[in-house]
C-alpha cells in the first residue's frame, strides 16, 4: 500500500484500497549534493520498482487463494513461505499466516528469523554457517 492505508481512498463498490506507490521514488544525493541516479529516481514516464507481489492461485480454473503482504524486501519471501505451507504442506491459510517466517538479507548477509522460529531450526541453520538473527 505504500503508506498506511495507501492513498487513503477506497473504491466504494469493491472495498479495495488504492495504492500510493509514489513513496517508492527516491532522491539520492552524494556528499557534495549531486543527485545520484538509481532505479527509483524520479523521471518522466517512469514507474518505481516495487516489491508488491499480489498473488491469486487457481484450482480447476477457479480462484483458490488471494494473497499479498507488507514488508518491503521481505514480501516475496513471506508470500512464498505462506503459499508453500498452504499448497505443498496442506496447512490452512489461517494457520500458515500464523507460522514463523524467515528472510535472507543480502545487504547484511544475515538470515532474519522471527523469534518464534523454532530454536532447534535456528541452531541447525547456525551450524550450517548462516548468521541467524532473531527479530520481532
């Protein structure tokens, strides 16, 4: 949604909140004040890069699961983990949403895991060389 509640406008018939994706544009400057070009620089006719990843799965040609998430760079990981739990491990959607998740942060080379992530799994990942960091 961008900011809380997106554009703060809801379509009356559907109840869908409209996005305010403009906050994904970035103006970066160097120490001398020169603007640095980046993928999310503001430019004419440009769309900002985004991690938005709404997903709809189908079964027999009919909608089965509609899923989206908040969390910036963690969105693809979260969606993949929830879908895996529901589609592969046959966990209910409600249960899958409540399960602990993890995210590998490439910038820091850390494996971020929710504090509720099982300790035995955190320990096993640490033994395999991952820098495991509990969050949340």
